[in-house]
């Protein structure tokens, strides 16, 4: 694998993270230079003011998905205004759970169901749910084969 250039910003983050452990810093810089996501090396990433555990079991949430979270929250608010009830929200491809957990923290009244086909990703999601202290139902499914509700959602 061809080495990539490690930015000064990433070097600074790694130096701060591994302060006092010089033996770990150089291998971490090498991992980053080979293209490994910074979040996997650090074991976490920050998203919308919260810290989430991260490793290769799930994709790293892109900062740009903050827009998606805000759109979902806007729709939740619109449904709540129209119906006076909290909606059921499902995140398909829950992974480590940063998006769904963030939505749940912003609108704790919703029922959130996280669906993922990968048990390892769900294990990471379970860890992040516990850290966040929120209630999320997790379902291992190849999308809707094990949907937990009696009525299938309208697609």
C-alpha cells in the first residue's frame, strides 16, 4: 500500500493522544499514512458534541451527516406537531450508532430502532448506546426480514 502524506493537523491530534507514549506515536502515524481512518487509530470520534467509540467494525460517521441529523429532527418535530405523538424512527445500517443516538438525544420521546446486518457493528452500537445512556432497540436483520413491529413500514 502506498503511503499517504499525514497532515500536520492529524500529526498534532496523534501527538496529543499519545502524549507520554512515544513508542505508540510512530506506529500510529504510520497507520494514518497508510490510510487508516484517524477515528480507528484513536478509538473514537466526536460528532455533534458527543464522543463515540470507533473501530473497524463500523464506518466512521462523516461530519457532513450533521445536516442529515438536523433534517430528521425537523421531520420528527413536524410529525409530532401534526399528530401530537412521537414517531417511531428506524435507522437502517445503524453501525456504531452515532446518527441514531444523536437523534435520540435530541428528541428523547421517539422510539428508535437500529437495524444492521452485521453483529460486530451492532456490538459497537451497543457500546455507544450504553455510553450515551439512551434507549435504542437493536435488530440484527438483512434490513426488514426481522422487523420488530407487527406492521411493516410503508415503503
